[in-house]
C-alpha cells in the first residue's frame, strides 16, 4: 500500500479552517495503546485526530502527537464536551480541562458531543464555545449528533441574542452506507455546515455486505475501503477508527480508485435507516 499526504483532500470549513478530509477516530481506544496508535497513524500519513473528553484518552492523544515529531500546527485536533458539562460555566471549565489533558496550546475543533435536549442547555453551551473562540483557546467550533431542528434552535438563538450567532463549522453524526442521513446532509449543505461521519463503516458490520463485497472485488479493494471511499466521494469528513497498524494503512489507502455511477447506485440501495448508536432526540 502507498499513500501520499497530498492525496488526502483538504476541506475548507465555513470559518476558513482547512483540514484533511480523512482522519482518525479514537473512540474506545484504550489508554495503554492510544499513544502508540497515534504515533503509528501519524507515521502512516494521518494528520487529523478526533477524540473527546468521554473517550478518556485525551492525555494519550496529546502525548502521541508530541512523540510523533510532527509540528503541532500540522495536526488537526478535535475534542468534545460531554453532556454532564453542558451549561455556560461548566463548558468553559471543561474546555480548560481538555486543554490541560491534551497539553496543547489550542484545540483546532471543539464540539458539543450531543444536544442532550432534555437538559435544555446546548444554547448556553454554544455561547460558552463562542467565548472560548474569542479567547484563542479554540480555533473552530461545531456540534455532534445535532438534528436539523436542534440546529434551527441555534440559528434562532443567534437571532434573538442568546448567542453571537456563530454557525457550526461542522456536525459530526452517525453516517454510513446503511444509515445515509440524506435529510441531515441536505440541511448541512444548505447552511454551509460540513458533514462529518462517525461510525463510518457501521462499527464493522459492513464487512460481509454482499453489495459492498462485489464492489470491492471489482476494484480490488476491501469492503471497508469501499465504504470509506463512498464517504470521500459524497464530500463527508470521515474518521474511521482502528488500533490495528495494517488497518491504519488500509483505511487511508482509498485515493487511487473511484466508485462509478453503478457503484454509487448500488450503495444507495443498501440503506436501512437503522442507527447503531443512540437517538439524538432522546439521549
């Protein structure tokens, strides 16, 4: 397998930030292996790492970046504030804690991890994010798992002065070939919000899918590579997770082939509309 850094498309967000389209997710990557995973990923060409306070590996992510020898400004770091730290003051404290754990001077992208609508606090959390953005601790702000109606509430909060009116740079949502999120993607496109996919390969459940297997055989690729390539061609930001060194190389080796119209039509047909993760309206 071969990979050139220049192959990974650079996406420009609505705030002017630029980041590689394909990065690495570290959900459930245990502390005892996380530093080595980050080092190995960076060595193989990854320049974007997605973590979260909930993942309990921010310390290791920061350490792996420092040990890689690659300059900090060349690594795009995303982290997230968990549900129990929502609210204006809580969120500001949580941001400082993430910075301390990561041991970096700034966070490239900060996300509200879930809207947690029952709490009714995501608007004031967003106001705290805007405050942190002003102070330079954060370079970009976005959300995760927000439905279009949650995003509408943020827009309304900007209009009535509860926030400064910042539009999220991205929304990270569950999205894969069997859960394609057409409504959310259309909303994001209409409002200039980048779509980022978590569980982009449906947590490994696509490995034996017959449609993807046939397409993979056609292109001499794996089903996982076909799924990741599908995201790339849709324009999604995508963060597949693995701790396996071979899979790290395989997942980023998706820029030497393209899915044709027949492939894309076949993948459209495997949509089930079923989530693997929680419902954002209830979680």
